[in-house]
């Protein structure tokens, strides 16, 4: 069973930065993909960024150039570096880890990011 623990959310002023972390534990296997999603009040959950087991990244257009996803395989951790934050980035951010080979798809509990002056 795979479990995820997220950290790093908080309140930041527009233009500021935050780094989110998500640590996976349990039977994660060797080939797994990782992603960050977000959900703002009254909106659907949306993909922010993803990174495959080989390190290929993908970003939503709204965050490309401002956010960077990365992973530390030795620590089973995925990061989301968020720079130049905007009020519209305010949302609950969720970590997602999935593996076709190991047949699992799990979510973290979410961490709140609020961008406000």
C-alpha cells in the first residue's frame, strides 16, 4: 500500500514563492509517475504539472515558466517549486502518484496554497 504526505503550503504574497513536497512510502515499486493537481473553490480539480519515471515533465499553460516539478527518486519525493505566484494560483494542491506496472493510483490529503496581499 502506497501513502503520500504533502507539505509546504501556506500564505504568500503575490510575486512570492513556495515549494511543495510530497513523500511517498510503502510498496511504490521502481517505475512510477508523479504529479501535482490543484482545486480552487467551486472549480474542478486540474493538472498543474507531472513528471514520469524517466523524468519527462508536463505543465499546464497557466503555470509554465513559473512552476517547476522535480523528483528525488532516492527519497521517493516529488517537489513543486512555485515562483511568481498569482492570486489565481490559490487552491488546494494535491499530490498524485501512479504506476501502471504496480497497478496503483493514490492521492495525498492536499495542502492549501493561498496567494494574497
